[in-house]
């Protein structure tokens, strides 16, 4: 939880200074990680979709 808060704070500070690529990269990497984990664990663990907590955290 603390990491999400820190990333959000740093991203807001970067956007306020006109730097938009690093914050976009952070959130893109986060979403790619979620999708990659779902695709990787879909068969062995029967994971078909992300849990509600990660869906709401990523929004």
C-alpha cells in the first residue's frame, strides 16, 4: 500500500512539472505485470481474471 502511495505522489509531482512519460511508463508496467501474471498463471492456478482488489487499484 505504501508503494502505491509513493508512486502516486511521485507521479503527480512529475506531471506537475510537465514530465508525462515516466508516470505513464509506471502505470503501463503495472498493467502489463497484471496481464502477464494472469496469462502466466491462468492454466496452473486456474486464474481467469484479476481479483476485484487489483481491478479497482489499477483504475
